[in-house]
C-alpha cells in the first residue's frame, strides 16, 4: 500500500473514531436533557441497553426513562476519556468511555446523591454510513452515597448494602429503596463477568 493510501486510511479511521465519540456524547446530552426524539438517533434499530435497573431494547428503555423523568427520577451522567478499537473491516467498533452516574433520591428519609464511577462499554456498528449503538453495557467500578445534608444522622442498612456487588452496591441500595429491581451480576472492574464482556467485545470485532 502506498504512503498516500496509508495516510487516507489513517484519516478515515480517525474520522470514524471522532464520529463514534460524537454518538457517545450525544447519548448523554440527549438522554439527560430529555430530548427523546434526538436520543433515538444514537441507536441502531436492534439496539439494546443494559443497566442495573433496566435490560432490554432501546425503545423500551426510552419509554421507561420518560416515565421516570415525568415522576421526578433524577439520573445524570458525565463522561471522561474515551478509547475506540475498530475492526479490520472498519464497520464495527468497541468504544470504552470513562463515566460517572449520579442518582438523587430519598434513602431512609434523607435526600442523597449516589455517584458511581465506571465505563460505558459500547458495541458500535456502521450501517449505511452511520455509526450507532448496538449494545451498551456499563462496567461498574466503584461508588459512594452522600446525604445532601452533611449533618444528617444517616445510617445505611448494612445487611442490605453488603448484599449487593461491591462495584455498585450504593447505587443498587438507593435504586432498591426507590422500588427498582436491580440486576446483581453486572460487570465490575475485575472478575468473570467483565472478562466475559471483553471476550464478547473481541468476538464482535473479529467477526465483522
């Protein structure tokens, strides 16, 4: 391959990574601001969302998100660094993005914020020239819970708290208190679940 062809290939890969990053950023901005029609644009038609409190097709995720939005459920996201690995064909990618999830709600009578740090692990595909999310699987690394009033005499139910996975136990705690059914085998920083996810990602890229 000539030098010019190499340069053109490198440029196209860079543009693809920028386009993927734009999709990831649009996901957060559209979802957290309640721009539901725009939010649909980041997904492919068979897109699936996995979260502690929801697992299923993206259209159902939007539906329950709107219901929660209207009820005052407060879940916000903030993004950090991003790494994208492209398949040899250039039509598939795995995108990993550092993120925080912040959920506010009442816990045992006290208004609290839970902050969970982790990564969005996204299976991306280019179809008809457009990159979209096929599967979003968060990786939950660590979290904490803070009462908004620092002087509050606040004690968690340790039996309930310790029953949840370490990487998202405070998030699971508040979501359970708010009436959500929490999935308890999500990928964390280490362990069999995250290793299986990484293998699934490798298969996604290799089978493009």
